[in-house]
C-alpha cells in the first residue's frame, strides 16, 4: 500500500512539473525564434536607405552646362520634392569656392587633378564621364585648318583657356606633345568663353571640348584631333563634406553613374567613364 502511494505521489509531482514548464518553454521558444527570423530577413534583405527630398546646390564644370540641365530635370522628375540648382564655372573657380566655404552639396570637375586637390573637403570621387578636345574654327573654316600644327601660323588668331583651367592644361599638353608653339590672342577662364570668342568671330580658332563644339551648330566648324595626339578629360563627381544634405547629395552623385544618367551624358557626346 505504501509503495502504491509513493508511486502516485511521484507521478503527480512529475505531471505538475511538466505543466509548469510547458508555458515557459513555449514562451521562450517564441521569443527566441522571432528575433532569429528577423535577423535572417534583415541579413538577406537589408532595407534601402531613402534620401529625403532636399534643395541641392551642385557646383559643376562649364562644359557640363547643357547636359546637366537635362540631367537635373530628369533627376527631379524621378525624385519628387528634390530641387537641384547648378552653379557652372571653370573647375579652378569651383575649387576656390569650395575652399572658401561656399554653401554647396556636390562638386563635378573637368579633371581629376582639381578634385584631388580637395580631398579634405570632399567625399570619395567617382569619374562619371570622359571627353576629348577638338579645334573649333570660325564659321566656314576660312583658314582651312586641318591639324594642330596649323595653329602655329601667326596669321591665325587663336584663343585658348588659361593654363590653370583643365581645358587650358589639356590644350598645352597636346600642343607641347606635337611641338606646336601658339601665341594666343587671349586666355579665357573656362571653355565656354573660348568657344564664345570663336562663335563671335573674335578668334579664328580655339581648343575646346568636343561636346561644347557640338552645341554650337554651324557657328563653328570642328576639326577632329587624332586620338594619338589628343587628351582625355575625366569628370569626377563627389559630395562636399560641408553639405547640410549629405544623404541627398550622395544619392545624386551615385545617380550620375546609373544607366539613365549615363545615357543622357552619352547622348550629349560624352564618353562612358
């Protein structure tokens, strides 16, 4: 009788222990399983960071004037609420503005040298496009200019960009490479100023980017420069550390390398980066 009673007490105790442990096990299992599932989902499908709409100011090289107006409109359409204001000038002028603390969010120059000189003011740059030079001659090309060596003729009024300007530096590079000495009638602060001089008949020829001469229509006659005599201009883009819209600025700079932006640039005559 005593043995039977002891067995019943043992069974009852075991049943009670099981009943008490089951809720705790169930609760503990759910608590453990859910975070594990969430962690797995987060690892495989991280949530994309969405940049908030903002008013952005982008400093850009003069040779990007036309194409960036098109690109800016496309970006604003795809990102409602975002407004982009461009400030165009020679790359050396833009660099000076950045160093002086001008309020801006991103920078795009026409050469890597200028951008490299701003490492403490910018994020990591990325080349978004490339360009080449041509000889822009006056309407009808009256002096029948065929090649770089023709620019050495003192009868021809040649205008160049100043040597501190990227296109001016590229111009000097290719002229020196061919052993051509040119005495320009003026040295301009940016490529658009060089082109304007030729368009207005104030100069007979000038060295400009291929994309700029293409926008002139029949106002100038472009003379191609062979690749082996030419220079390749690279256009790096970067965010500015002083930007108050860091995420929105980074989103725009990243967009410049997307297929949509690259098509806009290439349709304008720029080469793929």
